[in-house]
């Protein structure tokens, strides 16, 4: 039985030692000057990752809370909303808007396929004036990266004043999502993903267009009131008692991210994604998302071999090697497993996972060529694939 647990989930993700040490600092006064400095450093750091000059609010909540905050702060009951749905999290965004009384049209694509700008264009060309469009950047349930820049462009060309609300809970920090350049109104992200923190903090960027909508929005709000958060942020505080320890960790995490640089962060995630995809293919396994341009940089969805229960595969992998990978969600539950590679991971983590997966498949009676998965993953590391070490 493996005792060393190696989580490879699409959140929560591992935390660097330096972050873990920061989390154990003694409490301070969240209304005192020391905390003000931390809030300001964290806010600047997260804005850097978001590539935004808009207001950036840090909420003590999970990603779903931040999604709810986006809806309730800018919309009113009865507002027409278009939800672009490519998986379970897209459905959740639509469900939140419905729960607060929005009139939601859901545009759903088959699981594993992206929302394309063409589909969005033809939907918008039907002529409905939507108050907001809800998008998922990285659809974690199907391990899919939506072409968000192209989608945002199509929306803006047709509906210049419509709010674009983006669930980037798992995508922020894995693939470029320049909030200002794409003219996105509210973009939410979660700490337990590429931010390398434990769960408990979430972020929301708020554009001038979103603040204008906030003035007239009638959905009920209290804890998540952006206006209160903005007023307190001006003093370097939060309206309610925040998860102080997580702010300690976030200050360190954003420093580490800045040291790596945006380009380094995005290239690393892309490389790890390529390694896992190549490794899985080398083992003869089928990927949920076939086209690389739509492959999530955060998580890879892989079909278990024909006739094998992915739950058995995951259980065996964990029992023997300690690797904890995620199951499928919704209609993919009984067929796929998902390997997280967002946040604090490197190439050696991926090589280890692929090697362990290979041994697990062999132990479950699969006919795989020994070393084929690792060789394929390793090849992604080489300057040219033909070159040997
Ligand atoms: C794309 C996406 N949206 C929303 C969520 C929900 O976040 P949380 O579980 O932190 O509420 C997740 C969590 O995995 C996610 O991946």
C-alpha cells in the first residue's frame, strides 16, 4: 500500500513548501496595518496573472461562490442570459443564474467538444439582446479549453454592451486569459487550482461595464456584495473576516508565480499537458479531447481501456503508487479518469504518473508495451523529438 499520497487532481493541487510554511503563521489583526500590506501585495499579484487593470476582489469562498458573486452583482431577475455550456461547470453557471431568476438560454455542445465562435455567432445572429453571456474558460469536467478569445470577439462584435462573465476557476494561470485585452467583464478564479493554495479563496475581476451594471442589478446580494468588497479593498481590507492564513500563503504564491513569469507558467502547463497526452496515447489510451488546441492545460481526460471500470483503475493506481487522479463527471463518470497537471507540478511528476499508470494497467491485465508511455512522454521533453539523450 502506497503511503505517500501524490494528488494529481484538477484541484485541490499541491502547495509549495514555502506556501505551506506561510499558512502556519500566527494570526494577525485583519483590520491592522500588517494585513493591509498583504492584501495589497496579493491584489497586485493576482491582477498581474489576470493581466488586468480592473478592480480585483478576493473573496473567502470556493470557486462556486465566486461564480454566484458574478451573477448576483450584475444581473436582475428576468434578465435574458446566454449560457455557453460545454460540461458540468457550464451547467452549474447556468443553474446559478436560473436560481436567482435569470431567464437563461443554454447553448450546449456535446461533451468533449468546444464551444466554437461559429456556434456562438449563429446563436447571437438570431437577434436576442442578452444582458450577459456566461462562459467557461477551462471546462474541467471534460478537460477542455474553450477558444475564449475568439468567442469573446464574436460576442463583442454583435453585442457591444452585453456583459461577458467568465468562469476561469480552473483555467486562470494555466493558459493565457488577458481579461482586459479580451474585454471580459467579470472573471472568476479559484485559489486551489493554478494559484498553488489550499481551497478557500476565490477572485473576481470587475470591469467598468460590470460596475455600471452593478448600480442597477436587482438580484439579492449581501455577503458577496462587490460594492462592499471594493470599499474595503480601498482600505486594504475585506468586508468580513477573511481566511487570513490563505492570504499569507497567497502572498508567497504570487511571488513564486511572478518569479516564473507569465510565459514560463503557460509554457510549463502546455508542456505537462503534452507529456500526459503523449504518455496516454503511448499506452494505447484514448483522450476525451482529441484536438490539442482544445486540450485543457489544467487537466487531461482519458478513457479507461474498453471494459475496464475507471474507478478500479484509479483505486489500484492509488493503492499501489499513491497517485490520486480524478474520476469523470456527469455522463463521463463510468468511462473516463482525469489527471490534473495545474499548479505546482513539473516534468518529473508527469513521468512518474505515466510510469505508474503503465504498471497499473499491466497489473490489471492490459496488453501494453513496457516503457511505451514513458518513452512517448519523455519525447515531449526533447528539443527535437528525433533527438536522443
Ligand atoms: C471550471 C470550474 N468551475 C467551477 C468550479 C467550482 O469550484 P469550487 O469547487 O471551488 O466551488 C470548478 C472546480 O473544480 C471548476 O473546475
